[in-house]
C-alpha cells in the first residue's frame, strides 16, 4: 500500500519502520525534517520525505499520524496545506495519537465532508512495544474502515480491540492512562512507606508481582527505571498529565464521579511543576520520594525502635 506517516518520534519511527519492512511504500513527514530524512535514508527506496501534509495525502491511500494531541492532528488534517487539500477519494486517516475524543469526532466529520474516512487507534505498549511490534491498539471507527487498516495494525502490534464508533479508541486510551498514572503514584507511596518501615523495595515489588497488588507498573517500571536511579522512561510526564486531563473532561461530560482521578491529577500536576518541561514520567516517583525524604534504593534499612 501507499502509506503516509506523520510524526516520527520515539513511537512513530519504529512503527513506520515495521511498515516499510513489510513492503509498504512510505511518504514521511515530521516537523524535524532532519529526523524524517534520516529515517527515509535508513529505510531506503521507495520511502521518501514530503514537505506538507497535503503532499503526504496526495501520495497515500492511508495516512497514519502519531502526534502530541488532537489539536495538532486537526491542524495536520484540516489546515490550508492539510491532508484534506490533497485527499484521495476514500482515503483513510489512521490516527494513533493520544487525543481528545470530542476533537477526533469533529476532525472525522470534517474529513468525511471531503470524501475521506477516519479511524482512531491509540496505542498502549510504550517505546519498547513500538520497537518490538508489540503495541496494543484501541480502535474507534466503522467496522469496514477498520477492516481496511487492520493489516497495518497487525504489522505494528500484537492486539487490536474495536471499542465502537469514531472517538471510542481515544476515550479508552485516556481511561487506560489515567488508571496507569494513579497506579504508579499509589505504588510509589506504598514502597516509600515500606522502605521507611525497614523493608527492601525490591523485595516488596517481588511480593506485589506475585500478589494482588501487582500491576503492569510493578512488572515494568521499578526494577527497570527506579531502583537503578535511571528515571528514564521515554514517555513524558507532561503527556501523561495531558491524558489525565482528557480523562477528567470525559468524566465530567458523562457525569461520572471520579474523586480518585481528581486527586491523582492534582498530585501529577505538582510533580510536573517540580520536574519541569520534558521530564520523564518516571520523575513522578522521584517527586514522591522527595515528599518523604526517602529514596527507593534496593536494600532494607533496619527500623529504629
């Protein structure tokens, strides 16, 4: 297929690479032109770099976006030099970004008015999932549109879940990330309390992973990112906070009480303020440590009587 790919960061670049290796012809675009050109050179012909979204659309049956938020996706799709200006009849925008469901609905309606289609398919799996083609896709859109892009999703990931109409995938994504964010904060607080009592945080994580308190967070984050003091998860703290804000707006729109989410959002906002722009999501744990003056380093410290 002729595929456009817009957004070639830590997620987009490996996703595009898998598609090229599967034999698809890629037209690439990123605001970092050098990054797009380096990727095109790595992939080789027939991959090439475009100058505008309009040019990407004119060359593509399906355009995939992996962008920061729904506003950026909307601009890429609808601006004067946007996708709709070069749209082929029946082409599909496959948005894998993490976006506001209501913006996705509006963008999809505008695209439909220009003869195109849209599917939202945000991902879970982080950078390693993109690199290993192990992403989980949460999909919103018409069944026939999903059927057209399903072979592409299968190249980039390990599971595809169809949640409903357009916007449903983005709704599920913000819910998933809000639950993950609260779980990370809750786990960090528990490990700090145990460390201050005299328990070894590494042993605590082992117990959690074999018990009811375990989670994806305990399996993937503390041994890999915290106990070694790397705090280097490539996902940005500010993006997690953005997703929590989307989830809170969704809760308000649906009349769903979410007091725990609200408290969690406040804590993450304080951590974001302390960490500054561009900080890793792992910095949330460091912020919890600083509140108690206790570092989550391996090893038990005898508790004073």
